[in-house]
C-alpha cells in the first residue's frame, strides 16, 4: 500500500509542504531512502545525511528549512517523535497472520470467541476461555482454561496465557511472552536460614538442611487495557489474590513479575527488569533495563530508575534513582565521582597521618 | 470442590476452633473474602482487615483471639506460613489439563510412557523417551530423543526437554522452561584477547580478530527428585559430563544454568539468577533475584546471596553475601554506609591538608 | 559410531602416540572414563585423576608423559582447548531430529525450501519464507512471513523467527530463541518525565500522567553468517532500518538485543546480556554474563566487559571494563580495594581531625 504525503499529513494532523501528491511506500533513514520512501530526519543531525540518499520527501521538524535540504515535500511536526507513532502505525506491514481460524488450531467447543477473532496454525484455545472481538491469536499460541482476553488482543507466535488470567482490551504479547505461571513460593517446616539472615543482616544462625515445600498458587493475573508484554517475559499468578498490571503499562523483553506484584498505570518496565514477589509499584513509573526490585517493597508514583539500579527498599513518589543499592540519582553520581577519587584520598590521608602524628611525636 | 474447616484442619494436622462445620470453596485475603471463603490472615497486621470482608472463618496464628476478630471458626497453626503449603495444595484448582493422550499429540512409538501419563494437545514425545507414571505433559511441550522423566512430572505449556536430559520424580517445569540446550563454549585457533585479559586483569595484549569455533556439547543434564524450573528458564547440557541439579532444588523464572554447572540439594535460585559455566554450588544455597555467579568458582553449602549480588570468586560455606563484587553482607552494609559519607570525607581531608600543610609551611 | 585414535588424530591434524588402533565411542572425564572412552585431560590437574577411571587413551597436551599416566595411546595437541572443537564435532550425537518434512509440519506453498531441508513435527514455515539448503527446522519452530535463512541453519525446538528477518549461512538457534519481535519504543504526546530526568540528571520537573503510544516497528533483523542465538534469547526488529548482527557473533541464553542495535563480527555476548536500543557494538567484543549496555551508546572494537558490568557511556576500542558504572578494569579493581579500606579511613580521618583541630585550638 502507498500513501501520498498529503494523506499522511492529514491522518496525523500535521502540516505538510511542497508537492504533497508525492506517493511513498514506506519509511527509511535519510542516507538509504529511495525516491519512493519517506525519509525520517527528525533533527538537523539526521537531515544532513539526506544528500546521501534519494528521498524526495521527509519527516522533519516544525521550522526545518526543507527546501534548502533539497526536498520536494516535507511533513513538519512540532513533536517529531510523537508524529512517528502515527506514521509508523500507518506504514506497519504487520506479520501477515491470516484471518479466520486455521484448521490446525485446536479450539475447545466451550471457548467463546468474539467477532472476527483469528486463530493461527497450531494455536490452542482451552475450555471456557473468552477472547474479545477482533483479536489475533498467533501461531503456536496457548490460551489456558477460562482465561479472558479483551477486544483487539494480538498474541504473536508462541505466546502463552495460563488459567485464571484476565486481560483488558488491546492486549499485546510479543513472541514467547508468558503470563500465568505459578509463583515462586516455598516454605520449610521450621524457620529457614534465610529467615534468620534477613532478621540479622547476615547471621544465618545454625544452618540446617530442610526441604522446600511448595505454597501452591491459587490466584491469577489481572491485566488492564492497552498492556504489552515483551518477548519471553514472564508474569506469575498471585498466591491468594491476583497479580495485577494497570492500564497502559508496557513490559519489554525478558522482564519478570513475581507473584502478588501490583504495577500501576502508564509504567514502562524495560528489558530484563525483575520485580520480586509482593512488590507494589505506582503509576507512571519507568524502570530502565536490568533494574531489580526486592520483594515486599513499595515504589511510588512517577519513580524513574536508571539501567541496572537495584531497589532494595521503599522509594517515595517522584524520585529518580540509580545504582546498587538504588540511591537518589544526584547523590549516586556524587558517590561515583567520589569513589573515583578514593585511591588518591587514601594516599593523602597516609601523608597526613605521617605529618600529623610524626610532628605530634616530635613535640 | 468445597471443604469444611474440620476437614482442612484435620488434613493439615492443625487445631481448629469454633464452628468447624463451616464449608469453604477457596481462600482469599481478609478484606476481600466472601462468606464462603477462608480468609488468610497470618498476623495481626492482616487480621485487622477481616472487618472489611465477609469471612466467617480464617487461617490465623496459634494464639490468635479469633472470637474478638468476629469469626465463627478459625484454624490456628503454630507456623502459619508452613500451614499455607498444605492448605494451598488442597485448594489448588490446577490448569485443567485433560487426562489421556490428546489425539493431536505426537508420541513416537518407541517412547515409553508409564501408567496414567497424560500428554496434552500438540505435545511431542520423541523416540526413546521415557516418562514416569502419573506424569502430565502439557500442551505444546517437547520431550527430546531418549530423555527420561521420573514419576509425577508436570510440564506446563511450551516447556521443552532436549536429548540426554534425565530428571527424577515430581519434576515441574513452568511454561516455556528449557532444559538441554547446547553449552556456550567457543574457542579460537590461537589464544584470544579474553584469555590474555583474564591473566593480566585487563591488558588484552595485541588485539586480533579470530573467529569463534564451537566446542560441541556431548553431555546432558542430570536432575534429582522434586526439582522445579521456572518460566522461560534455561539449563544447558554439559560439555563432556552432565550438568547436574540435586534433589529438591527450585529455579525461579528466567534463571540460567550454564554448561557443567553442579547445583546441590535444597537450593533456591530466584528470578533471573545466572550461573556461568562450570560453577559448583553446594546444598541449601539461596541466591536472590538477579544474582550472578562467575564461571569456574565454588559456592559453599548454606551460602545466601542478596538480590543483585555478583559472586566473582569462591564463597566459603555458610556465608551471607551482598553487592558487586559480592562481599560478606555485614561488611558490604558497612561499605555502603561509608560510601554515603565519602563526599563529606573528601571535604574533611581537603580541610585537614590545608590546616596541616599550611601550618607545616608556617613552622 | 566409533572411531580409532588414529582416525581422530588424523581428522584433527594432531599427533597421536601409542596404540592408535584403539577404538572409542565417546569422550569422558578422566575419573569416570570407561575403557571404550577417550579421556579428556588437558592439563596435569585433570590427568592426575586418570588413575580413578579406566581410560586406555586420552586427549592430553603436547609434551605430556602419556606412558607415565598408564595410557596405551594419547592425542597430544599443542592447543588442547582448540582440539576440543574438532573432537567434539566428530563425536556430537546431535538431537536425533529426523530428515524430511514431517507430515504434521505446516509449510506454506509459497515458501521456498532448499535441497535437503528438514522440517520437524508441528513446525510452521510461513508464506514467502526462504530456507537454504541443508537446514534443519526443529519441532515446534516458527518461521515468519518472508523470512530468509541461509544454508545449513539449525533451529532447535520452539525457536521462532518473525517477518522481515534475514540470516546468513549456518545460523543456529537454541530452544526458544526469538528473533523479530517489535521494538520497545513508546512516546507521549507531550515531553515525558523521563526526557526531563535524562536532561537534568534526576530532576523530573512536574510529573504528569500521560499514556504511552507505540512507535510501530517497520524494520527487520539482518544477521550475518555463523551466528548463534542462545536459549530463550530475544532480538528485536529495528524501527526504520534493520537491527544488525555481524558474522560469527554468538549470543548465549536469555540475552536481549533491543531495536536498532548493531553488533559487529566475532562478538561473544554471554548469558543474560542486555543491549538497549540503538547501541552500536564493534567487532571482537566480549561481554560477560549479565552485562548491560545503555541505549544509544558506542562500544568500540575489542572491548571486553567482565560479568555484571553496566556500560552507561561510550567505550573506546580495546578497553577492558568492569563494574557499575563500567570503568576500566584496573581502575575498578583499585576502587574495589580502596572501598574495602573505607570504613578504616573514616576512623583515621576522625582521629586526624581530633589531633589537628584540637591542637590548632590549643595553639
């Protein structure tokens, strides 16, 4: 499918200039764009490279001098990065999953499928599952007993949803995403060394060998609208009540939510984030890649944590955090800088001791 | 299925009081429990909220004043957390996997299935595989050539077991868990820069480009009884001998065991733990979330490592560890505290230098 | 299949001594080798244990005194670790995947399969996909619309390749490996708190709640020759252009490459490595387990990062890095040592202050 510059600008509600009848078939980086592609050059840094490519039209920024860049047409958004969301939605070629229910799919007769639901080859929909209108269940996907997905779900290949999972509308699962595993919850008959070490900051008391006995998982997972779960990410069921994810929260690849976790609305959990059991996370929280959160703590609204941060205790709303253990970002930067000066400091203090205590002795 | 309070207490061997003929259909948190649910309120903190719900009966603690809490019946365990294991086992609704061999499953005629083994839709059992009595092989699961699983295995959806994997009884795999991949073992024709850097603590010598050649994986994985592998976790085969996991050891989600790793009995490896190749881990070891262990080291019996700890060298038995690099927990806490005072220390030493060396000059 | 010592030595181009007609069926560790197995004892440390086993022949090192070790034959390589690559390739029993196209596989009529491609049970090859000669597509695998794999690919069970993914020859995917998910790219209508915090090192400005809008993924993934992706690892598509992986680069298990990442040739990315979006990594880079790389930075050729390192800013070529934040390895070791002395330093400075400022007052 192709679009004219005018059609795109119109759909996005953005100003377009020049020959807006130019027709494009896709988007490309400035240096590699062909004459039928829209170059994406959202700042002067990228626009410089338009000369290396053959683009006739580009997505620029609001006051860009598009003619000086040698273009015949341009789209001039005030917030280019936001314009990208609408543009890429228009141009998305998708995965080519077929509509309808593939004959190799296994759909239990008691499952309820809404209008225009498609089920890919070798997908399984279990007894009592309910899937909202317009949903796409991809190849090799699994939807467990009684699970409920809202309207417009998209499950990519190999995604799976266990029993007792409910998700709202427009739920997206990337390939291999898993929701609904059992929680990691074990107990010993007598108090364990871990319980002792937690109480004493390290002293385990008398170590003894005890088998771990499973606490079974009776809860499920409740997921709001517009949630996305990344490739091979994992979300556990809650023990007694559901693990919960709010509206519009997005998980990147290989992220992990333990049992009983509550995540609010509008959160971004980046790649390989790990949230231990019974953590509560507010709204508008952004956790960078490989952030870890210890069990049973609270992370307030609007908290931001830089990549690799390990949050080991409660974090009040609005804080920006960094490091291990996670500390306020500005203080952590100060510590890092100080740490780099530490070897020199050791020498300086040795000199001082020599000067002071030698002179003291000399008194 | 419903149970009376008396039946539950009897099955768990725990004292029950009040009208033990009350019948419950499930468990719930105190504030949301309905009249037909058993409230779980294992400490006064949770019991406070019983008034918000409608529970007539609750699981409390041994000397709880159940009547003052407005309950008609109560179960009063001496170790409530342990009581939860038995209680949740009784109430676990499971995944609803059907018994028998689903017609869409592909079971090689040379595979040996014990009594009452069930194989879910679209599961594959390869040639020569042996599966113990009472095992449940879930939907989309894969059991490789010659793999052996003991009695009572439970493989959730999308779990896979490669060739040369043997597991004992009651083996549990959560969705997407993988055992039996090839080890990550490569070699260059001439010594590589990594070998040089390891010897010299950083100096790589003359960098040169060499392709990595695979060392193939000839070994398998040997797994004891009562082992569980979490969602999307991965366990590699050993190079020459097997990678080994002892009895009653549990892996959480997204954990990684490299080739030749040996893990002992009764260990807990929490979410996103990574164990590099050829590590040996003792018994009763507990590694918190996102702990990493460098290759070729030993972790003694009873070691506990807090979340995010990176163990870079051998750890003697019984130690509690924290931090990066992993250090004894109490020393690490001391370092963290000292580090927070470091910016002030830098100022103090600057003042001292001024005072001492100025006064020296003034002598 | 069995081999004589002479056959093996000949195939590897390595000297063999003694009764090279001895026939072996596999390899084993010295202490557990049977009489029909080749013991692997690449250094005196391992050779010591030959006496505990029954091996008649062993792979040793170039000047090993094989007769003193009680062996009847030996292979004496100058670089034993490299000899292991050839030896294990000869002895690799594989996974036993059958040749041909399994009747339960779903191969779209428009897919092009080269000569001698095998497709396992319940695998799916989508419309327009092209798979090179001699490739093995394992059980439960998925190859998306239009995806292209070169000659000699090996996809283990449950691996998946999305649309717009192209890989070169000899591509290996371990079980559950995923290539071709959508990038993790979201934008808010107005500038978000994260953008503010990044500019100000922590100050988020006025927090406000805004929904995250998806930037759709239009690009694909381009992968060179001889690349391997580990179990349950994930590689995202690029936003506009492709995410790229060079020749001969290897990813271990549970690794994550974000959208637009470029990785060069001959890199090793160990277990649970995470590379955020738009990172560029040179050639011959080795990242240890659980290394993280922040978005939009450059990692030069030949960089080596120790396990757990978090690279938060550009790294020049040739550097060896360690720690969080990642620092040159030797400086980081110095900091670690200094940090351990810090609690003592605090005491020393307190003493000094007392001595200096008390004596000052006394003047």
